[in-house]
């Protein structure tokens, strides 16, 4: 019997209800602006693919974008709707329930200046098709902010407490996601205890370490641990594999944060292929700063 996907939306509900505050929202908005080199979102059409908590949809809205958010997980859609409600139900922010693997649904969305999908498409069970479907939603000269788990082959220990190859974690996530909720919680607390001990023996203040986690895109240490342990389906790719997939499809790399561990590699691509009047394609090599102007 196939393992059920991890309940990402229930985890995001806890984040929204117990952890999200103005400080975390500010951290998230800052991370978005910084990675895009101050991109001007005002009046741009922004798509949040796999919106999760809705935090980055909220950030894009506050930065002036016209936002569309969607997720396949009903609890995630509810989280996003809650933030939309709290924001005063802005008409320039619409929320939908749908799958990035459903081409009929995607065909109803239109095209976007900026498409954001952070840590999502490797959880679909069909990562490469999901990336291709998402890339097709971007306007010529539009931007694609993509984060995908790195492919780690060796058995190494990393600074954030994770270790081993990606293939090992695929097995762990499949087992974890099949556990009943009480056992998942027991594993969560076991891992959190082990990480606190690791911080202590490496002379890092555990409380300071946990509190500082919000500087990572406004996230929560507790929520991220559960998300990592249970993130199934789970796929991964090297930087070269992602680049090799998108470059022939008309994308060029504008920014990159890479890791040699198990975290996400973050990419900012620009779509440079434009259909000509006679059906030909032309490349327009402009900078992100020029696009933002």
C-alpha cells in the first residue's frame, strides 16, 4: 500500500496559529527582496506555487504585487485564506485549490511576471514534470524563484545537524509519513532533544540557536524540523541538473544560493525566450535590475 503524502498543511496551520508574527513576516519579505536584488513587485503578477502557510503570498501582496496562490493541500489553502482574511480580503490576491500536475487547472491561471515555488516541487512525486509545468506559467522576461533540495551523495555530517546521503532520507521520510501522529510527535521530540544536545556539545547556545532560526525566511525551528522529517514525497537534484533542465527551455540563471548538504538550493531564473512574429524565438539578455525598472 502506497505511503500517504506528509500532511504539510497541518504543519503550516501550527506555524500560522502559533508562530507567525510581524517580525517573521518582515524577515520573510526581506529575504525575498534581497534574493531578487530589490526587484520591484509593484503591479507585477505574482504566482505562489504550493503556497503552504501563505507567508510569501502575503509578502508579495504587501510589496505591491497582484498575487495568485494555490496549493494541492486543503489545509495549506486554508492557512493562506486565513492570512488573506487577516489582511482585509484584498481583491488583488486570489487563492485557489489545485495541483501543479494538473495541466487543465494550470491552464486557468494565465501567465505571470514572477513565479515563486520554494521547497515545493520536490514533494509532488513528479518533480521534473512539476518544474516544467511551473516554468510554462512564466511570461517572457519573467522571473522564476525556485528552491529544490540538493542532491547529496556522500555520508557526511553537516553544520545544521543533518547527515548522510539524500537517498537515506528518502527512506526515513517514507517511514515517518506512514507513522500514526503520536509516533511522529515522539520522533519530533527525540530529534529536537538530539539537536539541542548537539548545539550544547559544540558550544552553541541552544536557546539562541532556536531563536535565530526566524532569520531564515521567517521560519520556525520546530515547524521546519517536522517538515524535514516528514517531507514525503521527496526528490532532489544537483545545481547542474536544475540548470541543465531549465537552460534548454529558455531560462538563464540570475542568482543562486547553493549548498553541499541536504538543504535547498535556491535559484533565480529569467525566461529569455520570446516568440517572434513569424514563430521564431529570440533571446533578450536583460538584467534583473532592468526587468524591475
